[in-house]
C-alpha cells in the first residue's frame, strides 16, 4: 500500500488550514489583522499587505496543489499484474 498520496494530501490540507487562519481567522486563527500585528513586530514593511500575501499564498497554493494531486491520481494507469505460473 502506498502512503505517498495520503501524506501529500494531509500536508496540503494543513497548508490550506494555516492560510485560512491568516486570511479569515478560521480555526482559532488571528485573521488578517492579527497576522499584520505579528509581521509588524518583526519589522516588515506594509505588514497588512504582507500578511494578505502570505495567507493567499498558503490558502490558494494549497488548494491548487491539492487539485493537481487529485487530478494526477485520476489519470494514473492501472498496473498490469503479471500472470502467476504454478
């Protein structure tokens, strides 16, 4: 049994969840303003814009990658089983 695809899906799901925390405050996250406050403490210029970019990159990138992984799994050819000789 291959564990590769489920592990990739788990990682992508976590990436989307962290992006949702930064963008929407989902799952107990601080949202855009909280992310901007954290980036401001780290002396980023334009912390609100940088927080929005980070959230969009994680949320959008995770969704896009999850879609690509799912579509790649659909187009896989089934492996031909070799006949068993007794």
